[in-house]
C-alpha cells in the first residue's frame, strides 16, 4: 500500500457518499454482509476514501463524527 499526504486530499470536494461496491470490497479482500455496509467518500479527483478496522485493512470500519453543533453522528451510505 502506498502512502499519501494531506496535500493529495485536503481541499478536494466530496462529490458522493455511497456504499462500497462489490468490486471494491473484493479488491480489499472483504466480504459483503447485509448487516455491514461500508461507506465510501468519493472526491472530485476520483480518489475514494473508506474506513478500515485497523491499519492493516483486515475488515471494513465505520465513520463517526461530531458536527458544529456538537451532535455526534455516524455516516451510512
């Protein structure tokens, strides 16, 4: 896996929030489950970002956040 810098991502607009495709799951060696959907953030450059349970990429993960009003949320496709 190649490393990237914030310069390749920062400032890009998110153009889609979607579920990971079966082809993308397969590329990672992950299996699709009805109970577990993996969110993808697609950037204007075509770069995609998605969570993993750990740095080794052993399984998909979840994205959580806190908005400007201090309200916690989770991202779902």
